[in-house]
C-alpha cells in the first residue's frame, strides 16, 4: 500500500466530477487500499479519490473509534437510493480544507447502492455520522466541498485563508 498526497482547496481538480468505474478490478482495488492507508494516516474518517487527484467514483470510509477494531468501507459508484425527510446537523471538516470546521445540514439517513472491493453490488442504510460522511464523500465525486454548502461570505473567508496558508508554506 502507498500513501498518496492529498490536494487542498482551491485546487481545480477538487471541482471536477469523477467518472464511474467499469468494474472494481485489481487497479481499483489497489486505489481503494492506497486511499485507506492515506485516510488512516491523515487521520481522517473518509476520503474520496478526487482528493488524491484521481477522478474516479471511489470512496473510503471508516468511522470506528481509535482503539476499536477498524471497519473499513471501500465503495465504488455510490448512488443514493433514498434520503430521509429528516435532516441532521454535524460539524464537518475536510482533509482538503485543512483546519476549518463548520456545521452542515444534510439528510439524517440515506440508502446507498454501490460496488464493494470485490465488485459485488451492495446496498447499505446509514444514519448519523456514517450518513454524513458518505454524503460528504459523494459530494467530492461531484466536485463539491462542504464549504460550497456554506454562505458565500463564509466560503470566501475560508478560501482566502487557505490561499494565504499555501503561500506561506509553498504547498
Ligand atoms: O476526516 C473527516 N472528518 C469528517 C468530519 C465530519 C464530516 C465529514 C468528515 S470527512 C473528513 C475527511 C474528508 O475530508 N473526507 O473527504
Ligand atoms: Ni472531504
């Protein structure tokens, strides 16, 4: 496995749409494993392929607590089948928007169809934090960051700070 560099905003690649994979073959499985390693090292609880510069519809998620057994999810071509009427608000962060956090409102629960790491079609019901992270990762596949769901005032303030931080460290 390999750790991959994570892109940070404002990077034009984070605004692009990912393409569906034809199947989860050895190459996609290797990408999933590299993304998991990258996510755990960051550390993060989710990662989408566009964050590592790969415009493919692949995400990894693990919301298990530190010290508990890992519960890695490796997902390709996720599709939302159903969302709850009820919404939930979570404080979100993003590895591509380092050091900024904000409350985001999303459907509280979702049902998702996807291909797993063995190329099997699966469906999953998620709610709470898991539902939030899956929706956050699926946004990345559409070129959407959590700051795009904030007011433009808030978003632009964060983006200005990220641009300044990049100039300082030359990232
Ligand atoms: O590590 C992460 N934490 C997080 C917290 C609240 C809502 C979403 C997330 S996902 C984020 C990692 C990331 O940037 N995934 O794209
Ligand atoms: Ni993110």
